[in-house]
C-alpha cells in the first residue's frame, strides 16, 4: 500500500468517529429516562430467565447484547488462525500481555485507586445493591464475601461497598481483550490488518476458556465471589453463542452469495443494528444509575482514572516489548493496541448478568466505553509518531 493511501486512513463510520459523543448522549438520555419513567428500565430488566427464583438472564439485555456481539464475530475469518504460526512473535506477545499480565495489573491498579486513594471521594460508607450470586440462597442478614444479604423490594440482594462494585466492573474489563474496535485502531495506526484479524480470532477463542476462570478467581480474591457456573453461563451466552452463530452464518452466506456481497451488503446492514443495540443498552444502564451520577457527578471521573492508567500502562508494556523483540512497526502497533483496548461488550454483558443492570459494576464497564475512543486515538497518534523506533 502506498504512503499516500496509508496517510488517508480514517474512521469512515460516524458511529466510530463520535463514539464518545454517543455515549455522552446516552448518559443524558438515560438519566432523563430514569427521572421521567423510573419503572420502565426496571420492568424491562424484570423480563428475565429465573433459576431457583433468582433472575439470571435479562431477556431484553441478552437480545441487545447478542446483536452487539454477533457482527463482531461474523467478521472473523477463522481460517486465518492457521496462518498465525507465520507471525509467531507478535501473536505470542499479545497472548502473554492479555492473559498473563493485563488482568493482574488491572486488579492492582483498580484496587489501589478505588479501594484506597479515591475511596473517600466515592464514599467510604456508600453501598451498592447487586444480585445474589447464581444458585446461592442465604438468609437476610447473612454475610457473603464483602457483602450482606438484604431484602430490597421483596427480593434478596447483596449489599456491598460501592467502591467494590466499581472494582468488579474494572476487573471484568481487564480480562476482556478487544476484538472489535481494535480492528479500527490497527487500521488507523497503519498496522498489519491481516495479523490483527489473526490476533482477534485467537483472543476470541482464548476468551472462551480463560474469561470465566480469571473472572471467578480475581472477583473471589476481591471478596466478590461469583459461582463458576454463572461466569460460564455468561461466556456461553455472550461469547460462545454469537461466535458459533457468526462462524456458521458467515460460511453459509459466503457460500450462497459470495464474499463481495457478504462484505459490502450484509455487514453494511448489520452496522445500524449493532449501533442501536449498544446505545439502547447504555440508555438502560444509565437510567438505573442516574441518582448515583447526579448525587456525585465525579463518579465517572473516579472510575476513569484507573482505567486510563491501565490502558496506557498495557500499551507501553506491549509497545516496549515489541521494540525489544525487534518486531516490525506494522506488527508492533496492533499487538500493543489489542492489549490496551477492552472488549466492553462482553464486560457490560457479564456485569449486567452477574451483578444486575443497576449495579456499580455495570456502570464501571460503561465508563470503559466512554474513555475508549479518545484514549485509543491518542495512542494511535503516538504510534504514528514513533514508527522510526522500529526496523523497517
């Protein structure tokens, strides 16, 4: 590709270019909805699949999140995974960064800021109500992890410190490497698009195995124990189902209509559906958290601080390691980007399922969406200014 063409690489989608603006509008719209019709979001969340009397899967949210995830998965050409061996070093780097380093740095950074440095600003005594873990039936007043079982609107809930709920959302973000927007970040930084697709495919498959394991372990260490079956169910519904649907529908559509029609027509039809599903989910989330935000408008800032530091740190580790490993710039940029950005769709889905639509954990995952675009665009600019650091 010529330099002139590379320099023209821009985000053509209005949604991608102004994602932060859309999320900001969702905050305002969600808060307004919570004030005007406080029972609407609650009624929608009440439409759920119950197990032993406990709401496990919110049907409206599950539908929305499927349409957020499916277009991501259907884009992946899993045949390209076979070619990963030809790019061994960058693939190895991104797997180590995403699954051996990133979850634990997120744990350390978020607990330091939310549990110590910013705890008084969040409210040392502030509490949050989250779902009781799936399959757990404890009497009112019983302790579980860092929480206490209470009765709220006739339903048993777990009352936990608010900062711990935010901390849980950060953990769910930290164990979810990006498999969607990273294609945009790699493209804008003039990276190796083929390699980016390979890394996306591998991380999607790895997520099926490790997301539940790491999530259960780190949340348990953080005194927010979650049963393994709940995380496995979450991964099955929000990752495995769209992954399988994407794989088979991609094969069928390309076989029937051809790859050109699939890319130019089918994916174009899915884009507005994906956007609508994401924005609707965010409006519902903020309609429940409006009181918390209006009472403490700096809440989003407190959550954003550890997320910003984590993003920059992981990018620096990946980019620095790529330079030490003498990778080409075209491979180094996407390898660092995929670790720095987060798969916020899976994180939002899991937080809603495990803790509830109104939980602080769900709000924290949405803050991840809010800061994603400006921070990653900053890192894209940094990459393009430092191409000379790497061997041609």
